[in-house]
């Protein structure tokens, strides 16, 4: 399973992208900004 990092400040958009990708067997992790994703 491939893992995709999503950086998006709009929660609705991020959840929609995550839902679509997870339906296609991708693993996703969502963050509000780039700084959060580095921690």
C-alpha cells in the first residue's frame, strides 16, 4: 500500500481527497501545514 501525505488547510477538501484516495487503496495522512507534517 502506498502512503500519501496531504497538506491542505481546508478540512473539507482534505477529507474529500483522503476519502477518494483511501477508496483506491492508498494510505493517507493529512496535515494543515508543512510545519506540522515535519514533526
